[in-house]
């Protein structure tokens, strides 16, 4: 793949990324321009700024608006049965109090029975209607949760596979960009780099020799200290005998 083909591949990648993350698409587009125009230093800087794994996950993770809306609906409906139940209890308690205020003789009748009868026409939402509403909401929640879970399990496997393939493609492309930059060094640049490398190697060697000499001197000092310790020990023993 030559420079022009590499730049075109980067531009296609930039167009694909722009739809998801415009700032990342801008970086890739500038990288493509730098490769196309042979700006090696700038291309190397942009290459270092690109995270292949993050870019691959961004491009592979396609989001469906419909499933996103369904997930929001599921999350909101989690609280719906509780809200409906407490609303029903609230209006039922109010209607019950009004009924007993007008007809105290009904106090002996069960609260749920009076609720089911609508508190003598004062309430349209009776007990059975509230129970059916709660059961329907819970059923919808079960269906939505099961559908989203199954889709998540299937989709996650596909996304991981696509992300790995996309990551290998991006890494290969960025590696080729780096190789193009390495091939752009002139003879003078190559000689300068080799001279710097040789000088650094000499400095490392000189430091190693210096450290080795210091180690040898340290070993000699330790040996002399050992001899002195032995002599002191013998002198102490002779003094003890006296």
C-alpha cells in the first residue's frame, strides 16, 4: 500500500468516525492529509493520538434508536406499578372516608368489598381494575426486560467480534503509516540517527566500565575490612587470654 492508498484508507476511516464522533473524525482526517502530503512528524503525532481499541469499539457499536427508546420505557415503567397502586389507594381511602361520613352503617362491611363496588358510585377505579392494571404493567416490564436481555446477549457477542476485527484493521493501517514515516528518512538523517545511537552506546559502555571499576574497588575495600576484622578478633582473643 503506497502513500496515496494509505491516505485514502485513513480518509474513509475518518468519514466513518465523523458520523459517531466528529472530533475523532477530524483527527483522522488531519492524519490522512499529513500522510498524503508527507508531513512525517505531524503524521507521527496524530498516529499517537489515535486509540485503536477505543476507535474500533466506537465504530463497531451500532446503536438502534428503537431499542434505545424501548430501554428508556422499560426503565421508566419499573416505577409505574408502585405509582398506580399508591394512587389507587389514595383515591380509594378518600372515597371510603366520604362514604362512611354519609353512611356510617357501612363501617361493618369490608374495605375491599366497598372498593370493588366503587364506594357506592363514588369511584370508577375499583379494586379489580387496579389489580389488572398493575398486572398488565408488570407483564409489559417482563416482556421488555426479556427482549432487551436476549438482544443484549446476542448483540454483545457480535459487537465484540466486529470490534476485534476493526481493531486489527486500524492497527495494521496505523502501523503502515508509521512504516511510511520510517522510510521517509533521508541519507543524512539516517547517518545522524546512527551516529547518535553509536554515541549513546559508547556512553552506556563507559558507564558500565566505570561501574565495574567502582565495584572492583568496593570488593578490595571489603576484603581489607575483612582482614582488619580478623586481626581485631585475634587481638581481642589474646587480650582475653591474659
